[in-house]
């Protein structure tokens, strides 16, 4: 469980991100580079959790970071920087998903080949189980267990009631527990 | 005391330490007295560990991504003038981006860059 130290680290991280966004808004490239180093990988993983496609997830990460550069001055600070950035990434990812579903894009095969090593096999199994979840549940699982967002933060980011966040998580957790047993 | 159903919905954020103090205390009190919910906490911890391991194992972004981002966001440098030394210096530059040709000027003091001018599209500056 998260300790007081971890919580304080999260708050300090957000303060750093906010300072970097403010500098980026003033056109400071070195600040933008630092922001990229802190966020691009996380955005990529979030996009991957939605799209399950490395190429598209990179495209989302690229477009998101470009929007961060252009829109840094418009960040109002009402949420964590990471929540704002994930919101941008989500919009881009869902747009790509819609295009893919309409057949405008051709998805590429993505997940790595299964490896015989037990730890890797477990991870592949977990990834496989996560992949079977409906997209809206997968997203809540990622944001809760990987990004450590609270249910109210997720509710604000996705624009859905807190009760919906909790019920999505409840069903996702039940499915994962069954798949991973 | 909260009902089991209510507590079980909160357990993912309880194991993440992401509940408000009072709500977390309520859940802790409940699981201290409810063996079924305590088992659910253990199950949530196992799922959390699996999910974390799975997402941590995803491939990293390619090394070229920053190049693509910086080309698209910052543009291609047209000209740059650098005067002074590492300790104190001035850099003037012009870039070409899809959104115009920004001009930037940075003052360098003891290796740290301070922005003086940043004229972006539409003549906006900071």
C-alpha cells in the first residue's frame, strides 16, 4: 500500500511537472525536453493499454507531446499535469481507435512472442488477461494500478461518475482474478 | 460500519493508498473485522502486482520518438548565433515550424539558460 512518503513523492513530482509546464509555456525547450523525459514513456504505455499497438501508441505519444508544447500556456492547473496529459492522449487514442474501427487504418501485430521464462510467461499471461477486458475497464485498471490515480481523478479525467469508475474496476478485477488464478 | 459491497468497490484504491483519510480509515476498520473483505484485499494485491508487472514489461518508446516530437514541435533550425562562453553567453536563433518561423533568444548564465524572447506564430512573445 502507498506510504506517506510515496504520496509526498507524487505531490513533489506534480510540482516539478507544473514548473516544467510553466517554463514550456514560455518556450523553454530544455524544460520541454525534461517534460518529455518524464511523461512520454507513461503516455506511450497508457496509449498502448488502449490500443495494443506499438506503432499507434507511439503516434499518440508523439502527437500528445506536440500538443503539450503548443498548449502548455493553456494548462490551468486544475488537475495534475499527468492527468491533463493523459486526457490529451486519450482523445488522440480514441480518435485513432475510431479510424481503425472504420477501417481507415490497418492495425499491425504487436505483442511480443511468448518467452518460455516463467516470469515473462506470467507477464504475458497477465497482459493477455488485461487485453480481454473491455476497453473502458482496461483503462480504469491501468489508471488505478499503474498510474495510481484516485477514483475521483479518473472520474474527472474520463468524464464519468465516480460510481461508474468503481463498478468498471469491480468487474475488471473480478475478471482478472479469475483469469489469473 | 460500511457494507461489504461498498468496501469492495473501494479496495483497489485502498491497496493503492489512494483513498481520502476518513474513507481509508473506514475501509481499514471494516477489513479488520471482516475476513471475506480481508481476502478480497489480498486478491486485489495479487491482481495489482500482475497488472503492474504486465504494464512495466511493455516495450519502451523508440529512441527516435524525441527526434520526431522535437521536429514537429520545435521545428528545424534555420539560423543560430551563439556568442560568449559557457559561463555567460547569448544565443539567438530562428526556427522553421509548420506553424511559422519562431525567433528565440536565450541568455546563458553559468550553464543555465534564461529565456529572453520567444516569438511564436502570430507575433506572440514571452
